[in-house]
């Protein structure tokens, strides 16, 4: 039997594409999100556990992972993917949006890592792939708090990679460019949204297909355990 893969943010976008691909390849899955009905609607078959968990709710995350590991064995891959992007300029954006992004995109990622790392380090086997963004190393207008959160994901991923490397545990990072997902659905600032969409149009409207991000993380994971593809930046060819 293949080892357990845990995916946060499995209800849409990249996470849903990852869930489909790993399910098609017979990995037992724990799929997490707040909208479980959207995960159920993926209609996956086989060894799939679906649990409602907000990544900022450590108890819910821990409970779900414990239940899945009792059935499928230890988590061997955590796809720490849940996140959101709320755009706006710094002098007008509601600070509650900053808080939501930092809580979800940074603390949510730390929560997932802390919950699976002790058993991975004890087993001297395991992989975590954090989803960052091109905005994790490059600035974009109207993205201050989002960029802060994703630079944070880059920094914490490299820090933890160094901390656990001697235990044969891999921390990897994928940094995608713009893709067609539900990411923009939560933006409340119409001006920032219009500017973002104009930027996407300037690339000929061609953005990443989430399935290519899923294929990339699967490739990264399936490299031998002694090889760590530390970071992959992946974007549509026409993205600037
Ligand atoms: P989607 O909005 O389609 O998916 C986001 C996922 O995150 C959903 O499954 C959502 O599930 C989940 N999520 C959001 N907040 C929480 C929370 N508090 N607790 C648990 N789950 C949560 O967007 P993407 O697929 O595009 O985003 C996935 C990741 O990719 C994010 O980290 C994003 O920052 C990153 N990214 C996206 C890019 C893009 O252009 N699309 C580019 C670069 C990076 P639910 O609402 O059901 O909880």
C-alpha cells in the first residue's frame, strides 16, 4: 500500500488538482478544507478520508491527521497548500484582511508542519511541500500583505528544511505563477481586482492549469528520498 498523503485546501484549485492526481495514482488521502461538500463533489474513489478543518484550527487539524493515520499509517507527504489572496493598497486595505492572510498562509502552514514533523523525524522519512507563490520572492502592487505572507512561506520553508535535513525529512516549496482557480473570488477591492485581471490579459489570458502544478509536486515527491528538489518556480510561459 502506498503511504498517506495529506492535502490542505483540497476543495478547489491546486489542492483539488493534487487530490485528483494522487487519487488516480492510488495514494491514500486525507483531504482537508472548510467546504467539505466541494471535496466530496470531486467524487474520488478508494482510500480517501475527507475532514473539515480550518488550517488555523490546530485541534481540528490534529484530530483529522490522527484519525487518518490510525487507518492509513503515518503521513509521508503533507501538501501544505491552503491559502488565500486578498488584494488592496496599503493605505486602504482593511487590516482584518492582512490578519486573515497571515493567519492562513503563514500560521496555517506552520501548524501543518508542526503536526506531522515529530513522527516524520522519528521515522526518518517524510516530505512536506509548501505552496508559496512567485509573490514569495517578487513584489506586486496591491499585494503587500499577500507578498509578506508568501515571502514568509519561503523563509520558514528553508529554515525548517535545514532543521530537519539530518533526520532525512524533506521540506520542499512550489512557487506557482498566476492560475485559474478560485483565488480571486475573495478579493473585495474592485480596483485591485481589475488591475490584476488586466495584468492577466496582458499575458494573453494564458495562465497555469492547476493540473500542471499537481504533476510537478508529484514529480518532486516521487524523487528518491535522498534527493530534495528544494524549490520549483512554475509559471505560464507568457508570465512576466
Ligand atoms: P483556491 O481559492 O482555488 O483554493 C484555496 C484553497 O485553500 C481552498 O481549497 C480553500 O478551501 C483553502 N483554504 C483557504 N483558507 C483556508 C483555511 N483558513 N483553512 C483551510 N483551508 C483554507 O486557490 P488556489 O488553488 O489558487 O490556492 C492554493 C494555494 O496556491 C494558495 O496557497 C495560494 O496562495 C497559492 N497560489 C495561487 C496562485 C494562483 O494564481 N491561483 C498563484 C500562486 C500561489 P476552503 O475554502 O474550502 O476552506
